[in-house]
C-alpha cells in the first residue's frame, strides 16, 4: 500500500484545489492550526507534504500553536528529501522552518499580477515568464540560506524558491475558476466590491491559460510523490 500525501490546511476556503486534482495519489487533509500538540505522521509515513495558505501570520504561535508543529514537519521533510509544496502561508512556514525571517505587512498583493521566473526549475518552468498569477497576501519572507530563488516581483522579491525537495510558492497556483468564485463570495475585509469585480474579470481572462500551466506543474509534483510512494 502506497504512503499518502499529507495536505495541511488552515482555512475551509483554502483547500488543495488543483493540487488534489493533479496528484493522482492518495492524500489526507488535516487542519492542526489551533492544536497545541498535534499528532502528525513522521516523514517516513508520507509520500509527500503539501501545506496550503490561510489568514494567520506564519510566526503567530501564540494564537495558532499548531504552526510550530507544521514548521517542524516541514524542516524534517526537507531533511528527508520528501517532495514538499508550500503555497502562500505554506511557503512562509517553509521559509521559517529553514531559518528565514517573516516580514509582516511588508507588501500587500491581492489579485492577478505578474511574476518573473529568475531561475530554471523542473517543476515551475511550465508557468513561463512573465506569468500572470493570483496573489492574496500581506506578509512575505526572506530567502532561506542555501535556497534557490526561482521567481520574483517588484513588490515581493521572494515569490518562489527551491530548497532541496521543497518548492515554496508565495502565489496561489491551486486556484481554478470555481475556487476563485468561492473566495470572492466570502466575506473578506481586505477586498471591497470594486476589487472583487476587478479580480473576477481578470480571473475570467487569465485562469484558462494559468490553470493549464499550473496543472502541468502540479502533475510533475505528483510524479515526484509517486516515485517516493
């Protein structure tokens, strides 16, 4: 029996989306955000690790004690060469797990905007450059020591990075049209009605091509998972 992929989530709105669809592998979803001592599997028990986005600051252990266990598992996954994907908050937790700093409120990006790929990566290359992607964050991170910077933008220098078996993405590669509709229909103090309309229009234009490219990226991640499985 193959080992499952562990998917850690932090909000009911921010599930794995396209990640799950592209994995072609058994996976389990857990939310341990507010558990002081969550029981997580060891890295030997999983074929891959995916950590999704969500509202918390990546270092806010006082209000969300489960984040410490997530960071510990991420560090162990990199040490054990487990295929790992961190998205938005997940990428921030990965960076902190590898010793980098979180930069709170260092630049707000919400909506579709371009990134530039600055280094080649076998997973991320199908996005192309520049790539118009979906952003939804207030914080950003420094590049971990020893990691390779893969993508950048003017406001957020570290948009994507590679650290061994782990890929961190500050932007949202998992979002398809139905998931974006869900986000835009949910209450959110960060966006007003006018911004929602702009994001919806941009989504209708950008998502068909972006979803195709993102699926290739995520299928390549799935290949790595199945090789370990």
